[in-house]
C-alpha cells in the first residue's frame, strides 16, 4: 500500500491541482450521496437518477466503523507501518 500512496503523491505533484479531487474514504462511506455528487461535478458528468437510487438503496453507511471490530494490535501494526504515508494524507 505504501508503494501506491507514494506513487500517487509523486504523480499528484506533476499535474495541475485542478485535476485532483481529494476526499477521504471514510467521508465517502459516511456521505455517499454528497461525495458522489462532488465526484460527478468534478468530472463534469451528470449524476443520474439511477446512480442516486443505487447509492440510496445499496450503500450501508452504518458499516463505516466496522474495521474497529478487528484486533486492535493488527490495526496498530498497519498504522505504524504506514505512518509516513498516512501522515502525508492527513490521516494522523
């Protein structure tokens, strides 16, 4: 994962800021309609009723924190391993 994050960060420095839309996965999970609308607007494409219906009927926002049910030692191990990268992305 660190490899992908570092590649993205390097790539993002080479393109205009206006071509990058930043959002956190947790925000997408918590506010799927709002963030999806922002993505569609960023891409200059309409948000169809079919897309909105799919989001409303198929995304369970209550599951956003389900990773917390995992072994906290494993979560801490991954967080420590990825700390430099997730710090760059303002997660910690």
